[in-house]
């Protein structure tokens, strides 16, 4: 069971990162003075809200193909 959870997390993080870039971070311009803080906040956002970003990104991708 632990192995399956590990595999699920390893699949979830990159997918959620892609979705967050597509949904949120591609729509804004960021000037970063502390990259560690920026990526830390981004990782926390991705980890917590990825389940929202993933379906939205998939819908956006499907709608943009038409």
C-alpha cells in the first residue's frame, strides 16, 4: 500500500505542477527577488490545490484545440 501511495504522489506532483503552470502561472508576470521562497510557495500551492488545477488545465487544453 505504501508503494502505491508513493507512485501516486510521484505522478501527482509533476501533473499538478504542469497544471498550475498552465492555469495560474502562465497568466501573470512575476518578478522574483527570492527564488527559494517563490518556488516554496509554488510547491505548496501545487501540492494543496493541484486537484483543482488538473481538471481545469485539461479542460483548457481540450477547448484550445477546437
